[in-house]
C-alpha cells in the first residue's frame, strides 16, 4: 500500500518549486538540441589539465589533511587567496558549497515569514527558490538598462526588511550591468534607510567589453554581503563558492553552515586553490572572456539579422545572457513548446519574477555553451517561430 506523506510535510514546503531550468536539462542534454536555456559555463574551457595535476598531488602522503574534516570557515589557504584577491580581511571570508548554499544560509539567518525582502525585477531564479521557503514578503524593484532603479526604493519598503538582493554585474537573467551612478545611489539609499545589501557576483570576472566598476562591498563593507563563486570561472561540479560579510553576520553564517554540512568539501577546496594559485588563472580567465565575447557577438548578429523589428534585446558587456522582449501578446511558454518541437530551447522570462504570472512576453537566451554555427541555426529557427506567434495575435 502506497503511503501518503504529504500531511507530515512542513507547511513551508508548499513554497518549494522545482527549477524550470533544472527540469529542462533533461531535454536540453539530448545531442540534437540547440540549447540557449541553461546558465552553464563552456565545458571546453574547464582547466582539466590543472585540475588533474592538483588531484594527483592530493594523493601525496604529505597531504592527508585534504581528506580530513576541515574548519567550517574553509581551508585557510583558499580563504587567504580570496582575501588578497578582493582586498578584504581573511577573517571576513567563509567558503560555501557553491554560492547557492550562500543564498540558503542567508535565508536561514535573515528571511522570515511576511518580512519584506527586496529583489530586482527580474532576478535570479535560484535566489527566489532559496528564499521562498522562508516565506518572505517580496518587494520587487524595477530595473532598466542601467540596472536596478534606485529611485524606486522607498523608506516604507526598507523598514524592517531582511535585505535587498541583486546581481549587479551582467545580471542573470538580463545581462545588464549596474551603472556607477546607480551603485553610488544604491549605497546612499542603503545608508539612509539602514538597508542591508546582498551582492551576488558570479559573473563579475567575465567582463569582456566596457568598464569594470567597483563592487558594492568595496564601497561599504559594513553594509554589503558579497557572494562569489568558482562555478563560472573554473567548473561548477566542484561546488565551491564564498561569502564576504561583516564580522557579526559572518559569525551567524558559520553557525548556520555548521548545522548544514559542517564544512565545504576539503578536496574541492584544495583543487580550487591549486588551480587559482598556480600563476595561470588570469590567462585562463582571459581565454574564457574571449570565447564568451565571440559567442555573444555571434548571437547579437543572428538576432539582428533574423528577428522582426518588434523584438528588443539587451546588449551585454559580459556574462552569459541576453534578455529578449517580444510584443506583449506573445506568450513565451507557448513559444517554448513550439521551439522544443524544432529542437531549440530557451527559458521563458516569467520564471525570473517574484510575483507570477508576470512578463510572459520575455525570454532568457544563454550563449555560453553553443558555438557560432549552432547559434546561427538556433536563432534562425527561433526567429521564424517568433514571427509566427506575432502574426497569430494580429
């Protein structure tokens, strides 16, 4: 007899939803599919030789500590490297099991039922997943070509808010970069309203055009919690990220992590440190940037050639994503179903908004894992379907 366990589930689990992107991977991993869906880094740029060398070194008899329990804060050598790289005190760095765990830990210590939590509109889907289980009252702040619209942040929304979460560099899903003027205005708003900022920055090192701006954390270290990751610059399977936070917050994060997984995998931390400290990391980053710029440029050209004039898209200067806006009557969920039949995948934009249904005429395209030939073919197919769906509504 099959048991029904749903009565035993905590009420908060009703807020848990499967990731549209994770579910879609079952389809997009098929070899015939041209996928613009997942936010995956290019596997051909994983530093496999360096990782292999580091792996064999770990089996040296002098390195048994890599296979032992480690400190919750993380391996000292890796924390020191991060501190020097970001010019922050090592004591304010904690290693996490991917930056996704960082989001969950912040949810554990800050987010409460019916307490305000400010997010961009649109925002990173994985952050909404991490925070929603704690049942916040989302306050969405609009964004434009310069990033989050700071003028829309008011005192009432900030009162007793957990924090404001944002991705300021080459945002997931829009690819936009928060302008310097907006960065300064945001820090001023946060100071005026006693608002904590959570700066999620997995794409900051993937700038291939334009100007790199200072992190929000560097502008106000006591008011900003910074999340970083090695997933987009080394390999996501390692599951190594980190948080830089003020001492009082870091202490609570350590307590929350102790109860979650004791510490991030020591072997993975040692592998990451070996690769980033071997002297070739900046060259490796440069190679990734060059590849992503080529693929971004290829997608921009394909969109310009094939999409009808009613369609608009962002022009990213870094990262992995382009955000596309279609005429208001076109539903990208319906469009996705038609595209899948033709062997093309993308992510409908509605998933990236805290309040759904919303913006059903938008979609996110990722160019990181597809070559120029695939981009040209996939955008041509997608554009033909877009034209069909635009004409249906006329």
